[in-house]
C-alpha cells in the first residue's frame, strides 16, 4: 500500500525507505512513505504494542521481506538499534535500518478537506490511462468538477485529450495533479469507489480507502 511513494532520491537519505511507527496509545502499526510530492499512510490496528518508536526499513530490503511474508500470517519481529530481524515460519531475514529521522509527515495530512467526492476508481484509472497514453515530460492533469460530472484534461506539446466521467457532484472546482502519481496510487487500491477529499487548488488532495490514506500535492496552472 505504501511502496509507490518511497523516495528514490539518494540525497534524501531518511526518505529512502518505509517508516514503521509503533504506537502504544492506538495499539497500531503505522506504515508511512513519501517522496516529497505524494505520501502514503496505512494503519494496522489491534496490535500488542507497549512502547512508542519508529524504524525506517530501507527500500532495497522491502522486496525480500515481502517474499517471506507470503509464507505465513504470523511474524515475529526483533529489533536492535541498527538492525531488524523478521521471522516467518522457519525463514528469517535480517536487514540494517536507515539511520536517520523520518519527518512527521502525518502533520501534512489535510484536516479540513471538507468537500468529499465519491469516484469510481476503475473508471478514473481507465480514463487517466487513456488520456496519458503518450505522456512524457508533462504529467499535469486538470480535474474540473462541475454539475455534469468530472472532466479530465491533459495536454503535452501538440497532443491533448479530454474525458468526462459521470458522477453525482454538487462541487464546482478545478484542480491540477500529477496524473502519473495518481495512476500509481489508484492501482494500489481495491475498492470500486473511493473518496476524494478536496478543499481548493492550493491544498493537497486526500484519497481515502479503509485504513489507507494518500496525500498528493497539487500542481498550479
């Protein structure tokens, strides 16, 4: 749920991994990643956690961890200051942790995006795929919500494309986002219908599905 927004920039060392936050108050594990443009947040509740701390799992170790997690539902986690050990069945994996401080990205989750627009995820994903079929440098997609639904507009050089998605919306607002990032996020989700929580063209978009939240920075145009 969070892998698409892990930062790949080697100069931003503390963001080159998946932050796992152990929260004793909410008894939950919080998985967070960000590349500075988009952020992913996923929460696993009802966990036996009695202390608060964060770790950053390096990006190059995550694929190996995912492979062993497929073998069993129960895992054991052992931690030291610099290493993480994960045991699943008779398989164990040890990895170094990223030595750095992960920013408090939870603070950037919009709290007052009060315009909630329900969108069919598959229709939106298909439309973005079609209008961005020749996308190169420019990734701006304009979202025009109006009484007729949602109009998507994409332009790159001499190429332009438009699609309209029917939806029930009393919102009249025009916004701009990176279409490639939205496609990556929409592919991670499972629900047929998702919530777009918006405020204005200068405020990040909040996408919600169950225990997952995704924040996408706007593009001004």
